[in-house]
C-alpha cells in the first residue's frame, strides 16, 4: 500500500478535485491518493508573484500532511517550491511538470511545451531551464484562454488541440500542457493529436510510485541531507518541525 | 499483467541472468520479465566498436521478441541502439542508463556517474550528452576493475564504494554506476554510501512499467512514427518486418 | 534625492545593521538607505527550505515598504524572491548577488564565487545559473565557517582571503563572496587579495541608483508588466495590494 | 600515392558510383579512390533504424577493405558508424557530414543545413549536435523530395536551390546538403546559389587527404587507442581481426 | 568629481557630438564627459573589417586620453577593442553594448536586440555571445536603414519603433538598439514602446560611474593585470607607454 | 600551382622563418609558401593588447600581399584578425589554431590545449569559445616558459611533453600547442607523446590547400560578402582597396 501526497498550492478546491480524480485514474492498484489544497494564497498560480506566495503554501501543506505518505507530488505546473520541499521531506518529491519533462525524454527526442497563459510563458521557460532540459525542447507555444477554461477545461479542447498540432509540425515528438487545471485533457483529446500528449499528473503519479518503491532515502551529505537544527521566528510549527531538533545537533 | 522485454546486447548469459534477477526484484507484482541474450557479437560491450556491433544485436533481439511485450529495456549501460529501437517498436523502449539519469534528476540537483573501465569513459560521456543531461552531472569518475569483477561483482564492492564517496565529495546528490554487470550493486552496498546509489536496472524497470501503463502509442508524424515501407537487402526477416509493408504505403 | 529600499529577508537585525552601514558607505551623496528586516522566518537563509520561507518575507517587506522608494535591493545572497519582487513592484529591483555578478562581468572575463557554507553550494550554483552566467564563472569554492563568523565576520577574514587566493589561481579575475553577513569584507581585506573582491551590497547600491536614475518604467506586456487583478485568499493586505484592483481590469 | 577508402553503407550501387565519381573529381593528383558498397542492409539510410543497420555494414566494409588504404571516408550523410570505425582502424576516418561541417566552420560563422527528407531531420540534428557544432548552425531546413530524386538528383536542383536561398536569408554563410545521393549537386548548381554550397564528399576527400598526409598515428591511451583483445561470438572474421590478438594482451 | 572618457572609434565627429550630449544627459551631477573621436579609420564601423581597424583607433585614443579620467566608455556598438582596452588601462572600461546587456539583465528575463544594418547582424551576435549572454536574448532583429539615418536618426524613429514592437511580441522584456548613432533614440520614442528601450550610452555612463566609484584597482595576476614590459616596433608612443617599462620588470 | 600567403602578425622574423619552414614541410608538391612579417607592432603577441595591435598588422599584410595567392593563413596562435581578414579577402583564410581545432575534431572526441604563457590563458579560452568548440575541449593547461624558449623552442621540448602527458591523462585524444613559435615541435617530439600532437601550422597548410582547391568563392549576401564601398580616413591605401569602389555601389 503506497500513499501519495498530492499538494495543490492553489486555493481552488475544484482544481484539487480534478487533479485527484485524474491521479486516481493513473495510480496503480494499491496506491492511495491524499490530495490537499492551500488554505491561503492565490487561487490559480499564473504569475511569478503568485508562484512565490504559493511556495509557502506548498511547503506548509507538505509539512503538515507528509506523515504516513510514501512520496509527494506538487500539483502546480510551475513546480512551485519543488527543491525546498524535496530538501525538507524524507520521502521523494516530484513536480508535475518535472515528471512530464522527464517522461517525455524517454519517449522521443524533443518535447513540445504548451503554456496556457502568455503571461506565464517566461516562468515556464525558467522552470524548464532549471531542470536543465531546455535543449530537449523542440517547440514552445503560449496561448491565452478565457478564465472560465481553467474551471471547465473541456471548452479548451479545440484550441489546445490546434496548438499541439503546431508543436508537432515544429518537430516535437510529444506534447506537455502547462497547467494543473488541464489534468485529464490528454485523455479527453483521445487519439486526435498527431503526437502523444503527456498528462503531467499521470506522469507524476507514476514517477512518484516508482520513487516510493525504490525508497532511496536521504543523502547524508550535500544540499538534500536532512535539514540541520534551526531556530525560526514565528513560523507555523509544522514548518519548524521540518528542521532537526537542536538537541540532535551534536549527533 | 505487464511484460517487460529485457534485452542484453552482450552475449554473456551470466549478465542476462543477473540483470533478470535484479529486474524481477524491482518489478511490481504482476510484471513479468522476459530477458533475452545476444547470440552473436561482443561478450561485454566496452568499446565504441563493440557498441556498434551490439546495436545490431539489440535491434535484432527487439524485433524477434517484442511481440506480446508492453515495453522494452535495453540492458546495456551505453544504451546501445536505443533511439533506433524506440523508433522501430510500437511499445515504449528505454535504456538502463537513460532511466537512471532521468530518475536521478528527480532525486537531486546533480548526479555522479561512475564508469567502470577507463577506456569507455568517452563513450559514457557521449551517452550522457546525447540525453542532453551533461549539465546535470556534478561529478564523473572512471575506474578500472579486473575482468573477473564483471562476472563476480561482489569483489568490486569496496572500490565502487570508495569511488561513490568521491562523487559525493565532489557534490553529487546521487550516484549511477555504468555497467550492466553491476546490477544489484546498489543493494549490495546497503546503506554504506553517503548518497543514494541508483540501480540502473531498477530504474529502467520502474520507468518501463510506467510507460507501459501510460501506453502513449506511436506519434503519427516525425522521427518516431511507424517505420515506412522499405526493401532491405538480405537482413534477418524479423528486422525487415519492423518496416511497414509496401502495400500500406499509400495509406 | 534617491531612496533605496534594502530588504533583509532574514530575521537577524544585526545583519540588516551591517548591510545598511555598508550600503550607506557605497551610496552616492543624496541617496538614502531604508533598511528593513523580516519579522518572521529564518534567522540566516542557508538552505533551500529557508530560502523558500524567506521569499515570502522579502515580498511582504517589499509590499509594505516600497512606497516612496526609487529602487529596491534584496540583501540576501541567494537573491531570494528576486523575480517575483521585480514583477510585483513598479520600481527597479535587484539582488545583491545579481548585482555583483553583473558588475564582475564588466571588470574581467571570469569571476570566482566563494560560497560561505558548503551546504548552500548547490543553491548558489543554481542562482548563478538562473542568471545565465554559469559560463562566466572561472572558479567556485565553498568553505565552512563557524556560526559565530556570521555575526562577527572579522574573524573570517583569513580563511576568506585564503579562498580568494585559490579562486585567483584558478583563473578568476574578480571574487564574489556569497553571504549578506559578509558585507564590508572586501574593504576589510584592503589590498591584500590578488584580485578585486566585489562587495555585493556595494554593487547592488550602485546598480540600484543607476536603475532608479534611468527610471525605465514597467513594460506594458510580458511577464514583468503590472500584476493583473487577482483575488487572493487570506494574505497580508499589502500583498493583495500589489495586484491591480479588479475594477481596473477592463482598462 | 594516397588511397582513400570510400564506404557506402547503403546497398545502392548507383550511389556508390556517383559518390566515387564526385570523389575522383575532388581528389588531388595521385589520390586513388577505392569505393565499396554494402552487401546487406538498407538501400538508402533515412531512418534511425536503417542508420543502426548501416552501422554494421560500414564497419564490416571498413574491416574488409582498409588494408592498403591511407584514410577512409564514410559516405553516408548521417556519418553512420563514424566513431566506432575511427576507433577500430589505424588510418584516419572521417564522415562526409563531419567533413562538411568542419569545412563550413572555416568559411564563415554559421552554416545552413538542408536535410533531404523531413523524417530524418531529428537524426541530422543529432549528428550535428554530436559533433558539438549545433551552436554554429545558423539555419536548418528539411524538405521532402520524391524517391526518384535520390537516383536522379538533377531533377532536385530547383527545390534544393530554393531551400538554399532560404538558408541564406536566415543568416547562413554556407550551405550543406544532407544526403550522399546529392554528391555533386553543389557543382551542378554552379554559381546560382547566393552562398557557397559545400560538397560534403568533396570536403571529405580533401580532409581525408590531409589527415592521410599528416599520418598522426593511433593514440596509445584513451578511447581511440588500438582495440584490446576480445573474443567475439560468431562475427565476420574481418570484424574479429580489428581487435588485437589475445596473445598481445600482456604487451 | 568624476571624469569619464568616451571613446568614439569612428571618425565621424557628429556621432561623437551626439553621444557626448546623450552621455551628459545621463551623467550624475559632478560627472564630466570627455569625448574623443578617432582621427583615422572608418567613418561608421559596420563590418568586421572596419571593426578591426576601429580597434586600433579605440586603443590609441584610450592611450592618449585616459590620464586624469576615472573610467572609460567605448562608444561603438560592437564594443570595439573592449577587452584589450580593459587590459591596458588602470581605470575601469566598459562598452556601450556590454553596459546595455548587463543592465537589461537586471530589468527582466530576456532582452531583445535590434541591429541597425543587416550586414552587421553576425558581428552583433558574436559580441553578445562573447559576453556569455546569448542565452538571455529573447529576440534578435536586424533592419536596414538608409545611410542618412545614421546622421539624422530622428527619421529612423518609426521603423525602430516597429521593430521594438516585434521584439516585445517575441517575448523580450527590454530592447537594446545596436548603433552609437542612435544614442538618445530611447528618449525620443518616449513612452511609445511597449517595453523599455535601454539607451546604451546611458547604461554605459551609469555603469562607468559606478565602477569609477568602486575603484576596484587592477588585479595583480591573470589576464587583466598591468601589462608587462614589451618592446614594440614603431607604434604610437602612447601605445608603447601602456606597457610597464622594462626597468620595472624585476619588480 | 597553389600559393599560400602565410601572415605572421608578429614583428619577429625568426618566427616567420620557422613557420615558413614548417609550412613548406607540410605543403603538398606544387604548393608555394609566401610568408610575410609584420613591420610594426608587437614582437610576440601574448596579451590582449598586443593581439589588438597585431590585428591591424595582419589585415595590412593581407591587403598588401594577397594578390596572386590562393588562400591565406594567419600564423598567430590567437587567430589574430581572422574574421575581418576572411571578410576582406576574396580567397579563403584560416587561422593556425582554428585549423588545428577543426583537425582535432576529426581525429578524436576531445582535444587538449596547451597554452604557452599563463597570462594568455584567457585569450586562448576566448579563441576556442569563439570557434564554438569549447565543448570539444577535454583538457586545458597553461605553462610558463622562459622568453628564450620562444626563439629556440628545442629547449622547451621536455616541459611541453610533460604537459601533453597531463592532457592525455585528463582524457584528451589529441594535443594542440598554442604558439606560432612552437611550429615543428610536434615533429621534434617524435613518437614520444601518448597522443598525437597536431602541428597547427601543418593543419593550416593542409586546410588552406583544401579550401584553395575548392575555391568556394565569396557569398553574395551576409557578413562575408565583398566589402561595400567605404570612405576611410587616412588609412593605408592597401586597406582602402579592400573595399569595393564607390562607383560600383549601384551594381
């Protein structure tokens, strides 16, 4: 029995519900999905400022809910707070876009990335570059959709399909859609796209299951070792508890 | 029920046996491992010339044995023949080093790579670069081991552990060992290494299971679409059968 | 009369005091320094987790105190929250390490970077890479210092000087020290180093003055345009006020 | 008297004939061209799968025919089997695209590459990247031509010229055509192109002559030293003979 | 009191006058601008050949006029002779494009570059790459203008504005115009552009003031240390005087 | 009959003599070597300042002496003035280091570079990067030699051999020595080095012969087309003559 913690750094419960449903559809038998939603902060992270605010939400949710889980997934397309959460927890952590990018690398040479929201194009490009995978990107496209598309994505199917066709024509072997709200879109489009559309949540579920099964443990040295003792000022006790107690300092 | 085809491009049955045993240890319940061994060619691929010869073996094994399988793993550390096999088959295909590299990217910032055999160092560097992941490599080390270590790897544990310690000191968050013969070494070293050692075969099994479950299908355009009709001269019929029949050309 | 907002994302007032004093020493006549300190969060940001927590502090301080200022400086060596703060404010924003890196590029070919704290080495490397300047780095070195060195840096002079000598021998034309606590160290070492040591705070003050004088204004398109209207849940009103009122949406 | 071995990894004799004729046209007085054709495998290498199969053909031809030659040229536009053949032989070996790329670097800043066959675009991009020269590529274009164009290239002149004009407009200083079948096309187009079109076979002949004249010999260490003794299973004796006899192992 | 030496490597006095006027407009109170013009060589540097010839002019002007100055600016958009002049002088030296590029990095993610003169596009690309900043370039565009536009730039305003709009649409956060003759154009376009247009001369003045205030001094080792004693044949005595007297060799 | 113009941008005739002798040793029968020496400027280019001054010498020599030649070689290890001379002349032009780097790429994976003179290390790194070949460099080493070694290189044989051994141990497949004064050293070391040492002058002679034989002609567009008409102030008439007469402007 594996339990995956799915962290929605947005405060929109509808996105959590959609993500959780899609995650359950991809999960192996015996995998439980525990999905949590940010209590404060942005409704839909789409700017750098919201991404920063969402980072604190992601880490706080991780701190409060990771107990008993085997791996965690950050269900925000900008992989909000990924490296800090990976450092802070003892279980494996992945981001939905990270997982999709790594999966795409195993299915073809160059992936195509579709950013929903032109404003966030630069943020997505930075996320892809931060994973060291910019050279594997064959095509990038950003489109704007009306706000309601984020709550009822089915209406977005046609413009998304058209954009994926463009990515394919530009040489992409697979397509990744940036946006947690669009979980499940790949399946919804069925076989209509000329190249496989990867469901980022699906990729993350499978990757998290794999990492949980491997249980690699924490490194004992370097930037991902257990957090050292720290005395933080006035933060959520769950966050403070991520750091090793000072009494263990000499160990 | 998922069946993974594990292709050993070397002609050494002992390596196949070891790889298959390790693969079964990592496989999820319900996953069957079908391991096959090259009938001709190099015993242990360790030079570019052997890597080229092994490529034909890998593709031939893939062509003969993929029927009924859900995904394939190339169990040679230089990912011999990977892109051609990916193009030729309709099921997902991954390489053991590819899988380890992608997994390492999800566990830390920079991986360390340990090449067994200094002669092959350049080939491994080329493999890593061909995956576009050279920038994620924090440290690289090549060591020589006596030939018998490839058949009885337990004697190699101490020099490998020492090398992994060096990789960690150079900033690596995880370690990958190049060499199919060393499948299982990560487990054998237990918790003695300061950073997680990824078992490349284990990574490949988990990735192949994930890809099989996603069943992304073939792209209809680009370099990984189904092979077009071709008339090859005097090749193994299984290889010819990888190409679409000429009668389907007009479709 | 120019006013620079200097934001210490750490909760340690002593660091703010030191940074402010150094900033005043570098400032042109007619430049006022307004230094603020985080009220909650880490005392000294040195891990990715603290860096994430500090991001919210930086943005909150920026939101509360930017009124009446002409430019802002983030006085944390990991440039915590830089891009989000740049997006959110209408005045120019720079980070102390960003400013030092850009200045170093105008003084030689390759800079050397000295990370104080080996644990944070990966975070610093990521910061440098995120500025697209990894190729300009001639040498990188991380050293550990006792915790008291962060509060009384003079004792750190000798190990820092020794490390700078190593950076110079490795080909660096200039040296940058990672750590707000070490503001002023360049001057303290006087002419003893073989290559110029850039004071990151000094670089940031001069760059911020320049940007304030240029007053480039906000772009009207792209990822650094004024933030769109957003309805955030339960956040500091100063943060909400960074977003354009919904009533302006149609404008 | 210099003899160059020209290896056609395709089984199409007409391509060998064309390549040999063009090679003779470029060769210095006193250079003999010995052109050989694959006996098995693909007729025209245009996919990754055919490229893999062609690799074995190239190496086998090299092994059988290199005696008495001073340098070898691989006359396949994807430089099929280049690194392995370079490792295996004691004479210099170059590929036709490699030679054209290196020559282009000495004639301008950025080259343009014209791939004949859109399916193979990714393979050509990989070849260029594997030579570390992607940053020197100013423009890349892939066009489809009818199959008969590969046997009677003169009909392809106009579409090729049009594509070269596009490469020039995109900033290319020179143009390279991917496809052994198009040897001689540069001359056929005469002075009609706005930028020099490099004949890849011509470049390879001149480079091979130069390398033969330099006679650099084999390195005694590293990945291109003489192949060590190996016991291969059931391979062409010419291939086995590429490896040092086991009796020389202790030397 | 700070004095900046502004070096026009072109022989066109009108460009010097324009550049000096713009420089004075950007300079802080108390900064004097000393502008000098090449006596020989190209009128407007626009080809690589002119750029080479202009290099000698720049260095000669620097050698003759640097005494009493606190920093120097090379007022040629290809940063002609920058590294040599930096090496040769004891005061800081920057180039107008270098300064604009570094400033752009502090104002957004990706800059746009507008080359005036399509012939020089390759030279500008090389300049940007030589600063290691190609990865920060979001968009590049080259346009031709009639020769008279270089002497009376106001007529160039509309085509330049149109090109900047294209750069913004391609994702640039800021725009840089290549061409000393276009100093002041940013201000002339007022707020009409969708993204800030950086005045390269303005950026260089502010950067030079900052570097002058920091007075980092010469490194004592490496490629930017004081020039060693040298005996040059028949060069301008001012150039010879850049080298340390032989009598100081043993020091 | 092919004539190669060998341009020594230094004013040291002894270097010209040595280079010419080595060039003649590598030249094909029927190739004449016309070697010319700078009349003014640095004796041995070893700093960026000398490199700039040498650029004018190289271009002037090229302008005066190219008539009747079929290709030109710049015999300065920093490829002084290469791109401008390539643009200015109608015959092919290569640099000695450029030629060695391109040749090395055809002989192995990674080359090693030995800089004679630690001061010039940065300049050599920039030259290699400007050719886009930094990623092909396996190892770089800079050593100092006494000044007399530049005039009587035989005494430098042992330290150079020791450095080449280090390059080989670091993974280089070939070695390149930076310094025109060391032409012929490769042959002088005979078979003592573990990897081939490329003679840069020899590589340049062979490459220049090849380019001369190909006679690619000038591009009609772009940055290497014939220089446009220009009115230069007070320059050597040979330099002015490099530009198309104004009367041809309308053609």
